[in-house]
């Protein structure tokens, strides 16, 4: 479209379009050249790149709804944008310059890191990316459809640092662009069993421009011609989009500022989910490009997509500290419950039950027996060996109320074990009941 608008503006201004039939290529010339080109190296590269990968595999993004068949999809989408701001843009471009990586490659590495976290640790990621297809200088001024969509596959290690991931993505990006002239149809033909290239539904784009007016429109007299965007806007934030999830990074070369736009299908996502994902991506970038270089050295699995307000919410939910009264002895709390609810059921087993008042009576009788008859002293260890029953509860509370230390023994344990435990208590001149 840029070439067309340039030629149209030149023809209108000069009254003619300066061309030479002998020197300028036409699209039909490119089509002929393409048929004569050797595609062997490109074919081998794409076959090796996608070896072992199922192009029917859909990335497990946080969808709000199940995927519909293409015939049942509405085609409606949502668009959410945010600016990096001066500080984040400066940090992004500084990192790019100091590490010998282009802004586009850095943006792609960030996108893969984001996809890794967003898919809960998916390590084999494959997304789509449009290339302009003008891989030769002489093709830059030719009007025609050169755009080719290529798969970008990244097999990452969760323990890599972001530095390592960026270097890996740089290599992937460079190699893929070298063979980007290989048509998508021929890439897909290498996988005859695949029903649909799902990787195209999750895409990445990077756009650099001088200024929006120069890129998208041209004035012809009093008329203004505007290049139509790929996504047709319906409302303030609703668009027509056939893809599941497309992340676009824009770089304004005039101001050296960056921005991000996420287009997502409303057939799969709610608006609030897309808003949250854009906030998570921005938060992740701030972590990665923090001035503190220790963030860059961390493994990418340590990156967090949790937002500040969610951290506060989790802290408030986990703040389970409760102030208890100063009286903490269990028998004191038991007596307090007897005074509050004397007629309520305190203990129940099968068809037997005791109210708090009744339970207190039997506990007091048993504790008095321990104190007066058994001569139990405070701190004595008292063993109780009974089956699970209401009597067990009475005995336990009586021991505690008498000041003893409750030691439960199970009658189902072997006899030698019971004797061994009892001897331990007997050695200290304790009592068993």
C-alpha cells in the first residue's frame, strides 16, 4: 500500500509516473523468477524447523469459552492498546542496542516469554508472523502481494535467563527470514495429515513508522486517501478479526516511543480477560527491563504475571491471624461452653449423646476420682486405653481438668507395644487407667 500511495502521489504531483519498462520489475516478472528459483534449501529448512511439531496443536491460552468451528464463529474481536511510556521505551531500546539485537527481535523474545507464562509453561511454542516478502532491493518498489505468513517455532528451556532466550530468538528470527520467501502453502504441503494450521491463530507483528500520517494516508488535492487496516473497526474497541490472539508492537521512529496492541477474538475471550492480559504483558516487560540486571539473570519460569492488585488481594486473603482470648486451656474453654449452652449437644456417637451440662457432670466425677483416689499431681502423664466412644471423651477431659497430661493408647495396638509405652510412663511413676 505504501508503494501504491507513493506512486499515486508522484503521478498526481508531476502529472506522470516516471517508469522505464527496461529497468523496473513488475509483479509478473517476480512470479516468473519465483518459479525458476531453487526452493530446496528453504524446503529443507522448514521441514527441519517443524519436525516433530503438530501444527494442529492449539496453544492453551486462558480462553473464556470453548473453540467453535469456523462456520459458527462471529468474527468479532476486541482491541486493547497501551503505551510503553518514556521510561519503558527507553529501557527497551537501550537493551536492544547494548545487546546487539533489533527491537523487533527483542519484542518477539518478550512475546515468547509471555506465551510461555500465559500457557502455564508450554515450552514448544509456534506462532505466525507476516513478512513483507520483499527480500530483494529491486522488489521494494514493485506493487504486488508479496506478504507471506511464516511459522516461528521456539523450543525454550524454562531455566534459561531472558538473555539466553533473546539470543535463541534472534537466531530463529534471522534464519526464518532468510527462507521467508518459501510460500506458506508449500510449508503446509509438507504436513498432509494436518487439518488446520492453528499456529496462524496466534500471531506476532512489529511495525516501525516515521509518523502515522505518512504511513496510512496521502493527500491528493483536497482528497485524503487512507490505507484500510487489516482489522475493521466496529465500535470504540470492537473490531472484525478472524484470528484468536494477535500481539502487535509499534515503534514510532520520530519519538522513539513504543506501544502495544492486542487483538483477540470475542468468540474465545471476554473483554476483561484481554484487558488483564495486556496488563500482565506490560507488567512482565517492566520486570524484564528493570534497571536491576538481576531480573535478566533469573530463569524465565520465575517471571510473574501476577498484577499488584492481585498480590494485595492474595495477601489480604492469607491474612488469617486471629486474636484469641487470654484463656487458652481447653478445659477452661469447655466450662465456658457449658455456661453458654448447657442444653446443647456436646458429644454424639451413633444413638448416644450428651449435652454440655451432662458431659461436665461426668467429667467432674472422673477428675475428682483421679485427684482423690489416684492422687494425680499436676503434670502427671496418664494413659487412657479405650475404644473410640463417649467414655473416651469423658476420660480425656477429666485427665486435662485434673491437671494431668493425656496420653492416648489404642487397644488395637499389639500388646508388646502397649506394655512398652506403659513402662515408659511407669518409670516416671505415672498412672494408667
